C-alpha cells in the first residue's frame, strides 16, 4: 500500500476511491486564517489562477528545464527534496489503469474536458484530454478569461477515457492542493507532461507516482512473434517492457502499472497484479 492509501483510503482500499475526495465540502473548506482574512479557500483561489493560465503564451516550455541542475549532487538533492515536498501539497498525480479511471468517474460529480495545459505549453496545441470534475469546470467557466470546457455525462466521460486509452495515453488521477481532493484524470503523453517529466527526468517521485499495480506477462500465452507482434513494447511509454528470447518481459523497476501494454496484446498475455504482492515492485512507488 502506498503512503497515500495508508493515510486516506480508509475502508475503500485506495485513496482515490474514497468518496470524501470528491466532496465540495472538502474543496471549499476554510482554514482559520482564511476566516480571519475573510478570503476564499486555497483550492478555489488556485483554481482561479489556473484558469488564468489559459492565456499563457504558447509555448513557454523550456524555462522549466532543470536537468543540468538536478545532475549536480548537492543542488540536485535539494531540488528533489523541494520538488517532492511541493508535489504532495500542491497539484500532482498517480497513474491509474483504465478500470480505476472508470471507478473515479463514477465517484465524481460533473465531468468536463479541459485542454491539456502541458501539451499547450510544450507543444503549442490545445487537445481536450484533461477530464476534470466539479467544481473545477464550474469555476473555470465563471472565470472571465478562463478555459472553455466541454461538459460530458458519466457515460460519455468513460467513452472518452477508452478513446484516450486507444491512443496509448496514460491515465493519472491528480489531486488538488493536497490529498485526498481529486480534481481530474489526466490522459498523458509523458513527453509533454509537467508531472511525468519531473519524475522521469529528475526522479521527483511524488510528482507522478506509480500505480497500485504492476504488469506481468504469461510466457505461455505470449507469442512474441516479431515483427507481427511486440505491440506491448510499442505501447509502453516508460520503456518497461522488452522482447527477450521471443517473449515479452516486464522490468518491474520501470513499470508504472498503467496497463496500456495489455491493450496491444491480442493473446491476452498481460495482466496487472497488485503492486503490494509483487516480489520486486512492492514498495517501488
Ligand atoms: S509495462 Fe509499460 S505499458 Fe505495461 S503497465 Fe508497465 S508501464 Fe504500463
Ligand atoms: S503483444 Fe502480447 S503476445 Fe505480443 S509480445 Fe507483447 S505480450 Fe507477447
């Protein structure tokens, strides 16, 4: 079990399956300081700022390229420490397979697509693939210069998730200014993701936490027949699955448990297993 589940899952097994994470009461909760200063709660204030980001210049990406600094031993260690500290308290996420993404939609209230902020900044185009939940879309719509959102029903939202899966995007549940507040499911191309990049490039683990699962291949089912096969390898955005001696093999150190490899396998040779029960992947978040 990850730290987040230990603290927030209660009887629901996973932190993001706890209905509390979707309540407006939690979103609008005021601190004592908010009351004294007679101001709106932080989650609402930040959402307002986020909506302003709809007008950021396109693209501004490279300004956050920290790679040279992270490579330096002392400075790099400090950046990682601060990065992990901020990620948990602000806005970051955990990979979830499609099945859990569907459960999240069931728990959520209003569902609406936003353009992916990351792809906007890194690539300069607006792709509507960030599935947000009430009250985020309501606030974005109220903002005079905010995002134009596309409202969906629950079934439509699930169909969209399947469509994103077909494209090979990784689903990740994102919290908003602290757990367990769930704000959205991002559907990521990790090359452009502002959460996945710090994780993959700079090893800031809390920015993009691995799923509660890990993939396993049944060698008896895997045909491993290149060039016809190997679809699983192509679909893995993390380079975690390879063909060795005619069989697909998962590297449990690299696997994020997104489950995308499964959808490329006509032999149904790949399953997701509970990370907590996996001999090697257990504890690798
Ligand atoms: S092997 Fe790759 S695609 Fe499959 S679950 Fe792991 S990270 Fe995801
Ligand atoms: S797609 Fe399936 S059958 Fe093909 S190599 Fe991957 S696991 Fe094996």
